[in-house]
C-alpha cells in the first residue's frame, strides 16, 4: 500500500509554471494508488488497499484512470525539427472474470490527448473508441491492448492476445499472450486467468522502436520482448498527452486491476518490487455453470416438464377410458385402451379388416402377450343399460366352443365400446363365397363349416347355462380360422340394439333375407328364428348365392329359398348347387341332405322348423331327415300373408327405387304358386 510518486524537482517546477519545452522528465513509481495523482472516470475506483480497480462485476461498463498531469513527449530541437522522446513504463495488472470458464473483455495501457476518452464504447471497444471514431487519425491515441475476447470486427487473432494499437482497435501488431522463459522457450499465459502479470512498454524515440514484454508477476523481465516493432509515434503525439489505463466489460462481468505502475520519460522506468504491491482480493470465482448455465438448464428443465405434461395430458386424453366400480370384477376381461391403441397402431386404416353392422373391425397384436386380436369398435351413446350389456358380454365371453370366435374381453371409452376377439386369419366366409378373386371352397370344406356353425348354435341354444340367441346368423358373421373351420362370431351382440328401446317392443334385429317371417309380426326372437337364419345360411353356402339376389337372372331365382324349393319340386334340386364347386357323385347325398335341411329350416311356420339339436343330428346322420314332400306343409304353411310380410321386409331393405320394388314383387307370384301347390 505504498504510494511513491517521484517527480524530479525540475519536472515539478516546469509543470507548475506550465512551460512546454523539452527536458521535463516525468518519472513515477506507484505501489498501489492510495492518494496517487490519478483522474478516474467510468466506474474506476481505488480500493481500500490501494488497488486501482478499473471495472468491477458490472456488465457493459468502462473504467478509465489517467495520470493527472500532462506529459510532453515531443522534443522540439533548436533546428526546428520535432521528435518523440523515449519512454518506458511497466505495470502489474490482473483480469478476473466473474466466471472461471467465460472470458470478459480486456484492458489497455493508453496514451491519449485527454484524461478521459469521451464517447468511447464498452465491450470490444475496450473503452478506447466507438464505431465512428475507431481508426481515425485524428484520435491521437496509442495503446497496448491486453485483449481477452476475439472481436471479428477488428480481425483479432484470438481471445488471448497482446496488441499495439494506433488510433484504432485494428492492431498494427499483435501476438498471443506468452513469455519467453530464460532458456528461450515460449510459455503461454492466460490474460483472464486472474493471476497478476507484468507488462513492460519501452519506446526508443531515436530508433523509433517499440518493445512490449509480458511475464508472470514472479518472473523478472524476459530478455526477449513479446512484440517488437519499428513504430513512429510522432503522428500520435500532441504537445500534451496523458498516460493511463482503460478497461471495459461486456456481457460477462469482469474486474480489471492495476496493482502497481512505474513510468519514466526519457529513461528506463523503475522495476517494480513485487513485495510492495497490494494484494489482489481473494475472490472465489463462480463457475459459470451456477449463474449462467443453471438458469438455462432450469428453464430447459421447465420446458421439458411443461412439454412432458402436455404430452401426458394428451396421452391421457388419447388413451382415456371409462372404468366404473362395477367393472372392477371383470378384471381379466377388461383391456386397457392404450394396449388396444398400440395393438392396432392407433386404429390405423390399413389395420381395418372389416366393417360390420356393429362397427369397424381392426386387426392388432397385443403389446405384451403378442396375441393376434380383432378389435371391434362399436359406438354407443347411452350409458343406460351399459352395465347389463357389459355383464352379458362378459358372460358371453366365458362361452367356449371350438366353433365360436372367442371373445377375449372389452374396453369402454366415452361413446365407444371395444370388443376384443381372437383374430381369425382367414376372415369371413362370405368373401370366399361371393368374392370372385378368392379361391373357391370345395364341398368337404363347406360341409365342415355348416356342421361347425350348427354345433355352435346348438351350444348357444342348449348346451351353455343360458339360452343365447345369435339373431344374425349369416355367412358374413362366420369366420374361418387357420384350419378353415367355420366359427360363429358376434354372438350376444344383438342385445346392443335392444337397449334404450321400449322393452315391450323389441326391435327386429338381423339381416334381411335371414329374418324369419314371423319376426316382422311379433318381433320376438327365439331359437327357431335362429334356425331360420341357419337355413338361409346353409342354402347360401351350398348354392353360393345370397338369400336375396335382386340381380339374379330370372325373377324366380331372386329369392334363394323359393328357387331351391321350386327346383326340388321339379326334381332338379342339385342344379342349385354352386357351379364353382362341382359335384362329385359321392357327395351328392350329402348335398341333397343339406339342401333339404336348408329348406326345412326355412319353413315359414316356426313350429315346423327343427331345433338345433335335431339339425346337428341330421347333419351327423344320427337322425334321418323327414321327407319334405310328405310334409308338403312347407308350401302350404307359407300363407300369402306371410309372404307379404316377408316381402315387406324385403322392400325395406331395398327401398330406394320403385324399379327394385317391382322386381321384388315378382317372387310374390312364385310364392303364390308355391302356396297354391298344396
Ligand atoms: C464517438 O466518439 C467521439 C469522440 O471521440 C464522439 O464525438 C462521437 O459522438 C462518438 N460517437 C458515438 C456514436 O457515440
Ligand atoms: C500456446 O498458444 C498457442 C496459440 O495461442 C497455441 O497454438 C499453442 O498450442 C499453445 N501452446 C501450449 C503449450 O499450450
């Protein structure tokens, strides 16, 4: 904390009387700056222990400190010529960035025509110039910069260099910061390290030569300078100049200290005795991670949390399902919507395998068990009756028969019910019957399918605990498993239609052409209405035609059962067999049996139809089929009233054009003929 300012008496005298002639040697040495003749501006301060602190931890600021007295570098000889006097200076500085891993801006030793540098900018401009005056010859500013930021603006070589500047920040000479060890080996220095370092600036006015030397504080002046340049300072120098320091900060708060300074005009500045220098503050530098990265990381984290929450909310909405207390008992039969969503890849269109009367069917693979399933999406709007329906679905789901498509479970969502079935790789039977691109089934396959469906219906009607009516037996509801076994699907679903309607009047459920005629009157399904549907299905499979085919070649053939019956009466029943199948002699008996059984099941008098138990027995050959001609009732039982009822139903199914109505009315004639044949 010493301050020694030595001015020769001569200088004091000259200075005081303001004479600006040569021979006024300025010579001072400062160990700390308490009480020194310094002009400070910006945020420059002298600390309590005498350090000159040009800047402190403030962003975008400037600090200047100039030796208060002017210095007269110009020497006017008696011959009228003017030269610049030699000078030498040495100072100890330290630059501390607030963050150990981020660099602030640097500082400079300056010779300027004023004690401050008005209009100068902070950051890259080091408090020396601004963008309008930078580089102008009228500045008359010489500086040695200790720059810790690479400014592309001034073609800086790196972010740790020493440069000689004349009137601007584009250095006339610059070099990375290093010093030469005694043996001549260069050792790099980091200006912003916070370590005190020493700089020597020596100008030889005679040879117009400038040397700048840098070394760590504990190293005496290296023999080799860092920068050595022929330089004429005469364009810079005005009659009276000021020497001092300038520093600036940018976005990274940085402190610039000068610990000691000695200067001599016309001679060699006194070497500083480092033991006399004030101590630098022991500042713990915060790693940038805390003050800069932490907020960034924190906001990134916040963003992640917000985005994550949004995603989770979206997921929750996406996978939202309805689960009520009463459903908890159905544990194993309840599927998670998310699992079904994953299984069907979000109910993707190309997983759609069918659109049925109840809804769309998607193929899928369950995520964990990898079981292949078919998911049927049924939209429903009423909550009412859902509990009963689900109870029924679950109980139906417990039914197991090798000719039923296993119902694995269900899932509920708002407005949606999803039923999960075992996937049947070969799809529905109607494709094989009516799609010309599909391979044709032979008799053995068809017969097995018919027997399979019969045994499934028998199981539903009689063998399981409750009587389950299918109510929609048709080829589209028969699926084929991997071995081409027919499996009845959609059982129990018909109940879905009943819900919400007057329980006294049950809606007619099923598909036109498979509906027993009495249904149109009574609307009451019973096992024999399923038998009627089975009859229509049987004829469909064996003839390869739909029960009602408005496009059939002749009016007679439009209603399949009528056509088969009329052929039977003509004794040509086998002509109704699907021509795609071909008839083998050995199969003729079976075919005839099945055709007759189909007719019997299609009897319009429900009491005349066999039960499913009998159907199975006929098909297995355990019971002989009654002789239809002896019955004769088939025709007589079909009263014209029944026929009309039947046709009303038909017309309902094709109500769009009168043309069709007309065509469809023609079977009425055949029906009359049929009934007239008794
Ligand atoms: C730049 O500094 C000069 C003084 O050297 C001043 O007159 C001028 O207004 C400053 N320019 C700006 C843009 O501040
Ligand atoms: C010293 O710094 C220079 C450039 O600044 C670099 O090329 C060199 O590798 C450094 N040397 C050592 C030993 O770090």
